[in-house]
């Protein structure tokens, strides 16, 4: 199993809402990654275990874990500790963008910001 762990590349993508996580996973998918958007952190270890048992079919996985998971997001630290405990290597890609870019993107998409409310900065 040690060799399988070395072959598996786990990339965790997180960051600011509107910073380009969807475009990033689309590009990674084009590069051969198996991508999961909005994975609850509590499922992180289970998903990685499944990838390790895939007999090489899943060698590169990209997982978006962010605040859309609301209360589940707080479990991320514990999930990362579990990966370390099992000696499963991972990388974290944190995406950000300037405030004016984020505001413009949310105005263009006309979607409510996941952390905002009707009277928030984002709905102006």
C-alpha cells in the first residue's frame, strides 16, 4: 500500500468564494485529475481510501473543500490531521482574488455570496 500512497496525488483546493475554484478544477480535469467539487471534509479520508483502492485508476485527485459546506468546513483541520496520521501526502491550493474582482464576479453571476445576506457588502 505504501507504493500506492506515493502514486496518489491529492490536491485540496480552497479559497475565497469567487476566486476561480470552478475554473481551476475544470482545468485540472482536463489534465487528468478526478475532481470533486464541494466535498464535505468528513468524507476526505474515505474518498482518499477509495482512490488508494482503485488499483491505479485514480492517481490524481483534486478536491474542492470550502465554506459552501457551512458547518462541515470546520471539520477540515481534523480531516487533514487524519491524512497526516495515515501518512497520506496532500497539497493545498488556496485561491484568492482582489475584492473588486470578487464583487464584479458575484454581480455578474447574480448569485448570493455564500457568506453574505441581503444587506451585505456583496449585494451592493
